[in-house]
C-alpha cells in the first residue's frame, strides 16, 4: 500500500525512518496526470534505490501568465493507484502554501543563466526559474540519493543537471528514455488536449525529428535541416516555436558550421503548437 504524505513534518519522519534503516532513496518528481512515461521513471528509480517516493505538485511558478496552469489535468485517484501499481512506496503531495510559505511573490528564486536561456527559455521566459525553484525545494524536502527525470524534457534535464552540480546537491540524476505511443508520439500529459484530428497530425513531430536526424547523418548542413523541418511542420498545420540541432549541452551553435559536421552526440529538438496545445519532443543521435 502506498503511503500518501501531505505534511512536511510527516515527510521528514518518513525519510528519517528510511535513512535510519540504511535505505537508499529514489525520487520521481511529477506534476501528476501520470502515464507510462512517468511509471517508467518509477521503475528506473526502483532499479537504483531501496525505496521510491514520487511527488505530485502542479507548480504554479513554472507556468507563464497565458499558459495552462488552471486547466492542467489533475487526476489524483488515478495517479495514486498508478504509482502504487508501478511499485512506488510513498507519494508526497505538497500544497502551494507549504511549498511557498511566504507566498509566490516572496519566494526565493533559483535562476540559472546559460542553458536555461536558450530554446524553451526564449519561448517560455521564466519557465526554468520556476522549475529550478520547485525542484530545489523538492530535493531539500525529500533529500533523495537518486532522482529520475525523463529525456522528453531534454532541456529541463540539462538545466537540472547544471543546478545539481552548481549547488552541490548530494544526489545522482537518472535519465529516463522517452516513452512513445505506438505511432511515435511522445507520451505527455498535454496530449489529451488534442482533438482527434490534431492527435493524428501530432505524429508529424516524431517523423520530422527522424528526418532531421537522417539528414544530419547524410551530411546536410544544420541550418538547412532546421529550416526544412520548420517548413514540414508548418505545412502540416503547426505553429513552430523552434526546430533545432544542438550538441547535448544545448549551447547556442557556434558560427563555425564544421562544429556540427564533426563526430559526436547531437540532439534534434522541436517545440510546436497545434491549436492551443504546445508539444515538445527530441531525438538523440551520434554523428560518426
Ligand atoms: O517535468 C515535470 O513534470 C516538472 O517540470 C517537474 C520536474 C516535476 C517540476 O515541477
């Protein structure tokens, strides 16, 4: 039976008990409305820890003023039973007041320059400040030995990895693979906003990413690959935020085009809207 914890003192007692028993603690932070992608992170954490705790908290500080905070899907019963079935031992359910005891306007903020300012950072200003601000608090509350995040939010993982190193959190980050529907669409809580027609168009994102990877492997110039992908998405009906090929550190590409033709890891990333729904996805590959 999963233990549901709603109070910070109770959480601390729980964690202390595990620590006293010498158990290694794995953590999977989420915003709820869980799907197979989240449950795969629980399994990943389970493989690296003796106990797994997950949090469900729809964090207001990472949503922009015109974003979907109020309509973000909240499914507490299904999440609880899904986590239990996935082998999660405890569920941490913070409140907004508990997370931000001085109120959001007076909350200490973590702002990460560099990797948080590109791509998503350009299109969702302040988003990663909110993510870092809440993840830092969650790490302080749970004090895990390992914490699992999905590669679907590739930039979020890069940002959190930088924060963990920069602020010397004593934990190991685990990176979970993207879980896809059978037609290639990356699983996301936001997929359920899609109308049936949009849902079928949404598969173009993964197809376009595979095309970007194949063109890069065939030696096409990065800028051409990015531009063609943008056109393909726009023709399918997307409003495109970005199509990008980057090295895994996501630094802005240098002016020297040969850097992108050199061997090594690359990631192609897309963010695009279908109607009111904003989707992101990415694909990693190796240039030989
Ligand atoms: O990836 C998410 O669901 C959220 O950004 C996270 C990491 C739980 C922080 O609110």
